[in-house]
């Protein structure tokens, strides 16, 4: 009786050839230095590119009155009862870029009364904790009751225009990722000032004209 390989589903001429091709392929890949060098170079390049993104670190944070210009300043005066103003926290990174942090989350704003602050013209002390200014979690300031004026007119009686001097302020800071901003000082002009020859309208402070 003759036995055929095909009876067992075994085709040596096909299977052996395929196996030899696989062995030859892996043997070539294993010993080909050009292939290994190319693979290693690609891996090192990918790793270095990934590492470049991790060197951009936060170095400090600061406040600004603008959400588009981090260096627009921090001077804020609240005019009239219900008057509002915003302060924004910006991050300064090691690559020289500045990023608005209010939209990131994790920024904590805090407001306190600057020591030695008084209310003009009565010169009573500003309340602690702050009572005439309300602060939201996103850095918005609102002048609330009791109204206050933290400026005094120091112009000479014969002057034709007032000259205002601060008698006190609130201090606002923000913290983020272990950093704290330099303070911003908040003046309040929600109450009127003293009427005089140099200040006929009784303004507490000159509101911006634009």
C-alpha cells in the first residue's frame, strides 16, 4: 500500500519553502546592523521629542487686569455701588511664554485689607474681613455695601481740580501650583468724597473717561 503525504494534509514542498523563507527573514533581521541602527535611531528620536515637551515648566505667576495681555498692569479702582473689575492670573513658563491660568482651574484668589487702611473722609478703618468688596472664585471684584471711599482730596483750597491720594486699599493675590502672585492693590470709590472748591462734584476719585 502506498501512502501519500496529501492524505494527511501535509505538503512538504509548500510548507518547507514557506518555513525557509520565514527563517531566512528573521535571520536577516537579527544580524542586519543597518536595520538595528535605524530602529534604534527612531526610538531615540521619539524619546527625545517626548522629553522636550516636559522641560517647559512653570516658573512664576502674576496678576493682570487683562485676559489677553499679561503685562497690562494691576491697578484697580471700583467705582460706584455694584462697580466691578476683574483680575486675571497668568503663568510664566521656562520657554518664555505666558499662559492665562483662569481657564485652567486650580487658581485660588484671596483678598485682605492692607494694614493701616482708612476710609475717607471719615477716616474710619476698613473692615476686616473685607466688607465693602466682594470677591468671586474667578477673580471678579464687586463694590458692595457699606459703600466706601479710600481716597482723599489733597489739593489746595484754591486749586481748580482735585488731587486724590490713597488712604488705604484691599490687597489681592492668587495662588496656583505652589506659586503666589505679587499683590494687586484695590481702591474703592463707591461712596462720594468731600465737596470743595477744588472738588465741586464731590467725587471720591476721578473715574476713567474711556
